[in-house]
C-alpha cells in the first residue's frame, strides 16, 4: 500500500491543523493505521493509532484531549485532527499502515509494527 499525506504548515500556539493520509488500492480497510512524529533532535514517537474498524483508538498521553484520529474506509483515508497546538508539537508527522489483516479491533503503538509509511509533513508551532 502506498500512503500520501497532506496537511501541516506553520501555525501559532492554540491553532488547529488537520492531517490527511490517502492510501492507494482497495485494501485500506485491512490495515490498522497510525500517526507518528519526529521532533527536532528526537526519535520518532507514536502519536495515535486506529483499528481497522475505527472502533478502537489510542493516543500518546501528551496529545490526549487535543488530537483525534479517525478514518474513512470508503475514502481510503486516515485523519489526524490536531487542536490546541503547542510548540512542543513541532515535528514531522507521518502516517503508517500496520500489519495487514490484523484483528478488526487491534491497535499498535510500536514503530516496528508498522510496515508502510507515508512521506512526512512538517508542522511548526510558533509560540
């Protein structure tokens, strides 16, 4: 599966940004999906994940209550809505597809469990 991400940009503290990630082909619903980020000088970290069905979601503690992951299997798209942005959210954000045919409600937070990656998009939050 190929993933094409969009979104990001330069925003101010408190602003909102919506990332989209569109998958190629007809198999999108067979993959759990995730969003990761890599800040300046930092390792890539888990941000959010969503099960194949969309029924289960998980977030890193630092974004809970501010970020929302969702998916539209009919549109082959996963979204990351980021609200109340902070300077520490500045990073390159990437979408990823997990193991194909995972359980319908399985979610994953480890980088190593994601097989396919979209290109990253930069989000810079100014204070």
